[in-house]
C-alpha cells in the first residue's frame, strides 16, 4: 500500500480541503458584498455567514454531528 495513503496523511489532506472550502465560500461572500457596494460591516457579515453557512450545510448533508471535544 502506498505510503501517502496513511490515515494521518488522509486526515491532513481532508482538513486542508475543508478549510479551503470555508475560505472560498467566505471569499465568494465578500465578492457578492462588494458587488452590492456594502460597507465594511456588511462585507464582514456576508463573508462570515457564507463561510460558516457552507460548513454547516456540508456537515448537515454528510450527517456529521458537532465537533468532539478533546
């Protein structure tokens, strides 16, 4: 079996892809806020809501619960 398929590497790649998706959703929200000529507060609200909303929607569709505490 290939060395890059170890559970640690797959977990790391999954985490990077997950955070990249949140970043892209936030950026898209910022682009939409700029297109509507919103101020800084509107820009931040739209960016945060779209970033977190995409993550929550993804978790709901994948049927993941809350993040377990260590």
